[in-house]
C-alpha cells in the first residue's frame, strides 16, 4: 500500500553547488521539497524514490549517483551513508540529494527507475511512501530548453490542478496525451504516467506546495497523504 506521495522536480539545478550564484533563487523550491518529503515520511512506510531511467531497476540504500555529467564531481548516496556502486540515473541522483537535504544521511530510502513506455517496477511488499521525481513542460519561455510553446502553460496548469486536488487521473498517459505532453517536453511524463494507476482508487489529501517556471521549465511540488 502507498501511504503518501511527495512529488518533486528532477532538475539538477536544485543542487546548490550546480546552481552556484543562482542557488538562492531556488530556496523556496528546495524548502517546498523538504516539506513534501517530510510529510510523506510522516505517513509511515518504506521511503521509495521513483524516477525516469534507462531500464526498470531497483536500488538499495547504498546505491549512489554522480553529478559528474553536469560538470560537478559529486557523488550522492541514496539512503545510507556507506560505500556503494555509482549507478543511479540522473533523476534519482537529484532525488537522493533532496532526501538527504530533508532527512539526513541515513534515511534508509530505496529507489526504482522507470523506463519510458513501461509501467512502474515492483515496489516493496510493504507499506511505502513515494518520492516521485519529474518536471512539467520545458517550453514555458523563449529561454526554456525547448523554446516557447503557447500550449505549455495550459498543460502545466492542468498538472497543477491535478496535483493540488489529489487526482491521479490528471497524471494518466491518456490525459496528458490530449495536451501534447511529448511535444511539450514534459520531464515527468515517464514516471507520472507509470505511478498514476497505482494511485487510482484511493482518496488523497493533497497540497500543492510549489508551482512556477523559473527557468522556462514547470516545477511542481506536492504532498499527498492517503485518507483512511
């Protein structure tokens, strides 16, 4: 059973060492991520990160990721401050940093990577709280990675409504396809559409903690807690 969900961005710029001089601009976003992750953890269960990756894999607490591909030779452990293989994909590497920022070094978190077009890998056979990592459209402004598309704001507004109201149907593949999510470079498409069926059928108390596009990319933070 999924007890709670923290929705957070997967943007490497969340790591202050990468953001450098622009780091203070994202203080509010980082604070929202801390709140969402702590809220999810308080609901109980094993903390499981879910992010896009090249294959369906499970990672234990000692797994590590690196930001070397972004020019920063920094390794980030997932859920245990102990030696482990450097194997996390970028989304889960950012997620590991967020969890450490919110909970400290030894959270015990595990993770799964979700390949494009496939469902969620098997989760632990026990209650779990999810940290779901993904961004909105990367076409919100002319300086955005995908340049400006006027449809992007409408799509991100729909995503924000779904996250604010605890509506898994708004994250489903069929729904996002009606907005042209692939053309709009929605960075959370893979993992959101995989997790949506697992969240359907439950009633969620939801709070949208952040909704903005500071660099032309839609960033959302939300906390859902299962009711009853």
